[in-house]
C-alpha cells in the first residue's frame, strides 16, 4: 500500500504541473517550486521504500501454522508494496529529472562584489627552514 503522504504529494505535484503547462513559459518561481516539490516527493518515496524493506528484513516466522500463513501473506504484501513503491520511485525520479532539465534559475547579477580582505602575512624572519637547517649543519650541531 502506498502511504497517504506519498499519494498526497504526488497528487499535488500533478496538479501543479498541470496548472503550469506549458512549462516553457512558466515563471522562474513556479519552476523552482515544481523542482523542489518533485525532489521532496522522491525523498518521501525513498523513505517509504526503506520502510517496506525493513518489514521484509525483520520478519520472524511464527511457529503455529495459522501464524505462518498470515505471516507469509504479510510478507507477500510487503514485497508487493516495495515493488510498487520502487516503480513509483523510478517514474517520479524521471519526472524530477525532466523538471530539472528546465534549467537552473537565472541568477540576479549583484550590483557590487565584495572581495574578502585577507589578513596581513606573518612577519618574515628572513630565514627559511632549509636555511636554518643548513646553519645547524654548518655549526656541526649534529654529530653522528
């Protein structure tokens, strides 16, 4: 069984797309809303698929024959739910990808660009690490 929140989100997205047709002429906020709602629907379906998989993964077989029959029927139902949700995930994922092909929203060019102010470099001692190392070798501070 497809969860009610997935069905509601799917119906809402279908209505939004139908209201925005033709999509080539839809406004930027409408396209952004469609893209965000499609992505949210895909996440809802992913969560529902994971919940259905959890039902399959954590099932313990009952010991009574009647319990076994009802348990197997529950497993078959959970497997069918997972298959239906996986199919729905594929279709909605494709729809979300198609909506993403409408392109990113155009950015508004800024009137001013602020460059970060870098801190001043630390004072130099004038001698690099290798220079200090060579001085130590010259003083023969290291005896082997």
